[in-house]
C-alpha cells in the first residue's frame, strides 16, 4: 500500500502538483508559473492591438514637414481637394452657370486637421484666392475671396477614429448677383 501511495505521489509531482506528505493542502508548482507567463503574454499582445489610432504610421498623417498631399479638382475648377478626401454626394449641392459655379461640397477623409488647413491655405493661394480670415480649433473655418466669389471652408476634427469632415462653401458676392452674373 505504501508503495502504491508513493507511486501515485510521484506521478502527481511529475504533473506539476506538489503534495506535502504530511497531509497539507496540495500546491501548484509548474502550472502556476506557466499560467502567469501566459497571462503576461496575453496582456502584452493586447496592448499592441488596443493602442490609439496614429495616422502617421499608415501614411495618412501628411502633417509631417516635407510630406506632400496630392490634390484633384472636383466640382470647382479653382479649388484643389486632397485626393484622399472622399466626396459625400448626398451632402453636396453644386450649381453651375456659364459664368460662375457655387454651392457646397462635403468631404471626409483621414487627414489630420493641421495638414488640411495647410493644404487649403497653400493651394487656395496658388489658385489666386485671397485669405480673408482663419479660425483654428477643433472646428476650423477658412475664408477666401476671389473676383466675384467667396469661399468658406469648414473643417471638423475627427472624433473617436472617425474621418475628418470638410465642407467647402462657394457663393457669389452680393455685387456679382446684382450685376447679372447669375443669369
């Protein structure tokens, strides 16, 4: 009987459970260490998955010095739009006449707010728009004028990983409407 008990105790000890022959409670030996190591590995790997969104790591930051954002012209032939911004046609409304185009163009994309402000300020000047005023914040407003039109660009910073929202409003000046340019 003692030989059988000793054999069982040896088998149990080889499996990682240490049983005190004095009758005390069994203690975990190796399994506890393996469990702790596995838990630490899970926690460390989860930290890599749950880190905050960083647009610069995926090439979308574009606010880094020297990084150029490509642009395209959409409904307004003198307002360059960053090519990564998507037009929301349901929220856009643009009308054109032979002499003037006006309306609102709604966009969204994953560019940083600072990069968008710099993009529009630089390219609007290149397209002969004059900066009238700028308001920078989580909701930024840029106002330009050119000839017989005004352009107001509103930019809303993204929240909780959503895309940055941009609206481009183009309207004729009061004297342009009175002079018959909108006929």
